[in-house]
C-alpha cells in the first residue's frame, strides 16, 4: 500500500511542477503584454475564453 501511495504522490508532484511551470510561463508573458505581437495579444484571450467555455459547458452538462 505504501508503494501505491508513494507512486501516487510522485505523480502528483510531477503534475504540480508542470502546472507551476505553465502558469509561470503565462504569467511572464502577460507581464510583458504590451510587447507581445498582435497574434499573441489575440491568442491568449481566445485560449482563456475557450477554457472558460469548456468549464461552463461541463458544469451545465452535469447540472
């Protein structure tokens, strides 16, 4: 049982590192928003809106 818990904890730590790296990358990009290209200025809000719509649709599907 301890091996399963240890493996699960390791996987959670790996996922946590990847999520932190992703948000660190996005945070750095958003700090430099005025210097981004026009494509990036359009793409980041579109991706964010996409995530919001996916989460909303999942909530509405469950309810």
